[in-house]
C-alpha cells in the first residue's frame, strides 16, 4: 500500500506516541489492564495508515470533454445553485463527501489552465451540512479547458482541519494529477455549466481517476 507524503510525518509521530504510551502501560500495569488498550492502539495505527493511502490510478483513455471525479466518496448533492464567487451565474453543483474511510487525495478532473485560486478561512460544520459550501474553511480554484471552465472547492469538515492545495493560478495542469489533500473527513464541490451532461447521481459511490463525473 502506497502512503502519501502528507501522511508520513503524522504516521511517524502517531506510531512513536502510541509506542511510548503502550510501553509505559506494559511496564506499570497488569496484562488484563494493558492488553485491551494495546488492541485499541493497533486499531488506531492501522486507521491512520489507511487514511493516508495513495492508490495508483492511471487515467483511463477518455474523450477530451469527459470530466473525471476529483475525489473518492459519496455523491451527496446534484443541483442547480447560484455561484457567487467567480462565475456569478447559475451552475450545476456536484458535491462528494469523503468519510474518514475514503482516500483523501484529490485529483485534477480535467486538463487545462488554472485561472483562479483563493483560500477562504471559515467554520468547521459537518461536511454534508447545506451551508458547508459557503461557511466552512475552503480553497476554491477554476480550471479552463478551451472555452469551458469548471470550479472546484476543497471544503473542510468537522474533523478536517487542514486543506492542502498543490495547484496555483496560471499553472497548466494535467487530468488525473494530484490536486490536493484534505485531512480526516471532508467534501469536494464541482460547479459546472448548466449544459453539462451529468454522469452520476445522489448516493452513488465514486472513485477519483476512475469514474466520469460529467461531460461538457
């Protein structure tokens, strides 16, 4: 299992702390007391390692107008909304909720040029809350491909307290490349033109670089 670079410091410190705590318990308490705590520690260590997994997913052969899913998770929103930050018009919003069990590496959905980026400090409402798309901490970016543009938002959740974005304005990006990483439960929104042909539905489980989200 490949581990993402974002997780290596966290995993290292977590394993060190758990090892020290369990060593102290083994030396100072009877087996019936420390054995259950040791099992809990092993579970936590495995959970943390799995959270930062980074599976290899080559981009499948696609038509230029196909938009790949940028994150693993469950589609929780497919609806028309008023986009007020960049386009300032009606758009189709697709939201993907990433539980702590999902891969949290975000991927670039289309090749093109990054024309906009902005970080927004904010709240930490649960990621599926309707106001999470406007009130939570987030990073917004727009990618342009020929005459089409889409907006992506990385949104923090109740547990997610760090958003990392690897792409910047005026950068040329390739479909399937690493876009960013969000720690411990979060959400990604994609806002598309009203003419987009949506390929997913609410409740559907999707995988980044595997499922087609929509077509221009």
